[in-house]
């Protein structure tokens, strides 16, 4: 198997996205709605679109044979390496000026997650993981992250998005997890 891209490249992609999203945060934005079954309002902004375009370009320049699945434009390409992008995860808070949004960038190889990063440029924070572990960084200070060892799921702490986003089998799974 070819070598995985480095965490440095993952951070480069986050920098590319940050340059598109952060200047648009807390500004007057045109808001469009994507129409997805089961959603009444799924907003998209120029920040979403331009960040995805920029990250796609940077990824394609370095890895032209990798597929890219983006929140805004769907899947382009095929092959074992697939980048997964959500340029503004939390578009609703983004358009309201709330600092609880970020950019998500991941890489799967043959369907298995290998690299992932969340950039929160407004707070200066990043969370990422690769095959060597997981890290948190804020303003240049990096620390390793660990999970708690819990014997049962009922002892775990979990945070997720609103249950209103789940329907059908996903809603059933969410309900079982929450029980």
C-alpha cells in the first residue's frame, strides 16, 4: 500500500480551509438551502463552498489519484484513498456568529478511517488523529489525547449533534445508544 499522507499535510489542508472560512465568519453572508430528504433547513454559505473548492484543489494538486467526498459537491474520483470534507461543520452556528463550528477533514483507505482532523479557527484549536494517536493543539501548545477506560457504554461520556438530524435506521441507532 502507498504511504499515507502526513499529519503535516492534514494541517496544511486545514490552513487552506481556515483561510476561506475565518474571514467570512461573523460577516453578512448569503445563505442558501440544500434540499435533503428529511431536513427542513440545511443551510450552505459561500464559506462552505469556497473552503471545499480550496481544499479540493490543494488535495488534488498533491494527490491527483485520490477520491474526494465533499459535503457540498459530493464524490469525485474513485480508488482506495478517499478524502472526506465538511468545510463548515455547524453551518447554523456559523451563520449565527456562534463559535461552535469547525472544518472536518478525514482520509479513508479502503473504507477504513486513517487520518482525521477538526479545525476550529476562531478558537485557534485543532483536534486530530492518525495511526500514531490523537492530539489537541491550541496556539502552538500540543498535548496527546487519550480515551477513558470504561467497562460499559453506560459509563461513557458522549456528545453528539441534535437527534433531529437522524431519521429511519440512524434514528433507531441513536435512540438505542441514548437509552
